[in-house]
C-alpha cells in the first residue's frame, strides 16, 4: 500500500491536488493538520480516502477534529499527530516516548514545515514538510506498507 502524507498545507489545496495527481498511484492520503479543511478538499479533488488530524491553527475552525489518532493499516500501527503538543520544534524526544507507550511502528507528524525521516529502533519517524507556495523546500512524503513493514520517503517538489 502506498500512502501520501502531507502536512501544513495552509490553504494550498490546488497545489496539493496537482502534486498528488502528478504522483500517480497512491491508495490514500494522511494529512497532519494545519489546515484540516484542506484535507477534505484534497480528498475530493483526488478521490483518495483521507485520514486527518487537526493542527494548532485549526482549533478555532475545527474544534471537534481529533488532534491525534492511531491507525492500523496492513498490520502496521501508525500514530498521526500534528506535533505541536509534543513540542517537535525542539526535538522528537516526547514523540519517541509516546511511540513506545502506544507500541507503534511509525509516527507521522508535521508542524515544523521541515521534512525529516529518522528510524529509532524499529520505529519510523516521518515529517513530510510542507508544500507552501512561498517555500523553496517544498515536500511531502510517501509511506509504503508491505506485510507489516513500513518504509518512508521524502519527495521534494
């Protein structure tokens, strides 16, 4: 299974849709917040199933939206969160603790606008970065799930 992962789209819906249409075959999208409404619109524009959480800029508009979730896909447990509650701009130590506590194989987070991929033990930590029109380091991520194994890749655009 191939999953596109995006975060911090901040209203750049058409850009996200275009990127995913150019990408070709992906099975679903995971959106990590800022802006939660974008996730819904991107899903409509691409006809992908979307799993999403809200971010720190969403709380006034989508107060009912979940801030984090654990997904179980193809035998892989995945924690998805925006990341601000774990203070990821100062490192991922708190996310590492949460990942161990929840017994997940992957943690997907955003908030920093900077792409990152790191494996700590058997846990993949993946931040897709962002696709803002004023950012020269635009990126998203692909997550590959095969028989209970997870791999991640940062895609520069």
